[in-house]
C-alpha cells in the first residue's frame, strides 16, 4: 500500500497526542485511588489503562490516513500493550516504567547487529526522509546505536532512583528533548553526507 500525503500537523497530533494526553491525565489523576472490581488502583495505573487504547486508536488512524506504519511504531504499540497490560494485571507500575528501556535496548541491539554485518538498518527506515551517502548512514547508525543504549540506561536510572512524578516528566519531556538535541547535533553530518533529493531521483 502506497503512502498517502497527510498534513504534517495532523500526523504530529496523532503521534504526539497520546503522550501529551498521558501527561495531562497523570497530572490530574495521580493523587487519586480508583476501585475497579473490588481492586484499588492508583492514578498511574488508571492512566496507563486509558493510554493503551488511546495509543492504539491514534496509531490505527495514522495507518488509515497514511496507508503505512513503521516497524518502530508497531513495536512500540506492541510493547505498550504488553508492559502496560502487565502493570494493570499485577497492579505494579514497574512494568510500564521498564517499557522505554526494553524499546531502546531492542532498537540499539538491532542497529548494532546490522553494524556487525556491515549494514545500516537505520537506512531502510529513514532513507526517504533524509537521503545520505553510504558512509554517512554508517556513521549515523553508530551514533544512533550509542544513543539508544544511553537512553535505556538513563531510563533505568530515573525510574529506579527517582519518584514517579520525575519519571513521567522524564518520559514526556526528557526523552523527547534528548532525541531533538541529538538530531540537532547531527547537522554537520547531514550537511557533509546529505544527498539532494532531485540529484538522487535523477541518478535513479
């Protein structure tokens, strides 16, 4: 199925909306206790229970509008369901807090495995968005691999040694901010190894 054109604002809302909604709901519900079926759940668990279908609906709408969905989005949705479900089932927030760690370890591991084979698996995911020369893709993939492992370690430190409030803020703003800063720091690499899309199309 070919990818359809969707207004950037709509795509951004669908991708970031559930995360922002999660933060807003947690801020309002975190101090409350909810009784469901005779079991008491704190605000964190209830927000997680609401977040899971919200993310799945947003991902489904994005797929319907664009006609495509990335492997990263699929993996993220699956892990949200698995670890979020475990947190709800066992009434234990630790499972959901571990989710970013698992995601980043998987991403870092996949990219690292590709590098050992002399390949950039990152290229197959991002090449349409930012064409680069072969050497540029290998350098960027190495940096992404280090980034993902670093984020996994950072998430472990934050959720294990700080408060839930701190972790929610870190997950909502910290991880997003770190990814933004990472991309900004790669400006020289993009400038050095970037390929003009018209030039690329002409070569093909």
